[in-house]
C-alpha cells in the first residue's frame, strides 16, 4: 500500500508489515551518533513508555485541509492501540507563528511540529526550543535532511511540479512549464496561489528564472483558476474538472484507478524538500513524540511513502532515482530560498502584481491560537 500525504497518508498495512517489531533494522549504522546517541530501543519498548506516559500525542502538521492527515493518524493509532493522536493540520506559515506565540506566552500545545517552513528549525534550535533526539535509523537519513545534533529530522520528501489528468490531457500531456502556454490548456489549468505558499512560490521562482517574466504573463493569460492550498488543485485534476495543475504533488506510482499523473521533468526545474519534524523541548508527551518519529523513520513506513524516502537505504520506486540525484529538483535551493526572507517577500510582491492578491478563506479553516488544546 502506498502512503500518501494527501487524503490517506498511511494505512493499516503498516501494522501488518511488522512495523512494531521492526523499530530497529538490525543493521550497523554507517556512522554512530555524536553527542546525542541514536535511539536503541525498539518500537515495542517506546510504545510501552508512551502508554505509561498517558497515551496522548499532539502534532502540528503542515497541510491544506483538516482531514488531510487522517490516514496517518489512523495508521499510527492502529499500529499502537491506546495511543491517541491529536493531528492539527494548518498551513505551515500559520503553525510556525502559532508556535512562536505559544512559546512567548508559555502556552505550548504541540509535542511535535512537522512543517515546510525550513527556516524556523535552526532558530528554534538556537533558542533551545527543540529537544535534541535521534530516532532509530537517523544515521541512514541523507545528511541534507537532518540536523547533525538531532534537533530536527526530515520525515518524508515531498515535491511540487505539474500534474495532469490522463483522460483530460490526452496523448500529449504538458511535461514542461513552456508547454503550459499552449492554447489547448487555456481555461483548463488550476494552481495554488503561489503568493500564499512558499513552496509553490519557490517553484514559480525557478520557472521565472528559467523562462523569464514573459512566461508568467503568458501563463496568467491562460485563465488559470487560482485556489488556496495545494490539495484543491490535486482534487480538481483527479476529478477531471481541470486538466492540469501547477504547484502540487502526486504519487510516483499511481493506483490502478488513479487518473492523476505527476510529472518529474527531464530538464525543467521542479522543487523538492524534506518535511522537517521536531520534538519541542516543552512537550508534555515526549515518550509518545519519540514513538511517533521512530515510526515515521522506520523502514516499512519510509518504503510505503508515496514519493521519496529520506533514508539512503530505502530505494525509490522502480524507474526513479533517489531525489538527491535529480539536480533539477533543487532540494538544497529551497532551504536557501526559505532562509532569505528578503528575497522571498520581494519575489512574492512582484508575483502578486501578475496573479493578484490571495482570495478566499484558508482551506484548513481559521484555527486560532491554541488548536488541539
């Protein structure tokens, strides 16, 4: 079963795959941990400690709809009966501000944060807000996807590019940004407002850098449907109400009945990153938080993810290379972009002059200051 971030992140097949007994791989790690040792306890041991602690976990997860990670929650709770996860999904840019406010007012709610706002984790680490911890398998995570001291770790690799509906696109789907300018796609394209999501914004930055501002002007003239969140474009393409979407993801190996195809460009730029996760120093349920990170980084969970693994010892699906071998994936560039807030805001405002101000309520809803409390 494929694990997907969207709609169904993880299924009960993980429990059947023996995740509980496979907390550690039994292999020698290529490099031992430094000051913070890598976790040596099995998932079964961590599970017992999480139950003894109270059996509750609160996760602030970056995402687009309230139910987007229900599959993840269900799979984790099925694998570890008696552990209840409060999974709070919101845009990462709201979650990080929320966490900053909670830290400042000493009203912290989440035990774990997993977000695309990569720039937050180093400053939270410097402030002492993150618990140094290296889950089992940490040594196998690609060096670019983890903090060497264990303050945070990537738990999955996501990527944004173009997706298309096989029935609506026909035998010649758009495989490059330039091909999206063809007249046959006019009125048939949907995109997340790039000025609303920094990952989508970075994808547009890469395309504008390659093709110029004229590309953007011509793309906007295609009567693009602009929406909030990256789930809506994926849903519309799968339903066939749009033929093409720019700025969302899709399974590398689609299901038998899936109509959506994700484009990994041969030469055009696309963007990928490892979603970072960390345990907060003030977490009320650190044992459950450790169980959660170890479960995510276990080989069965990583092998079932619908895109790429962060582990170097988990092969991608047949026909694909590890994400770090795609130079046009720009996974290191996204971190640099996110850290340069002056560049981010400058490009956002330039782009807004083309696509207009963001319209509509946020797709997860308005969650306030302390959701999950």
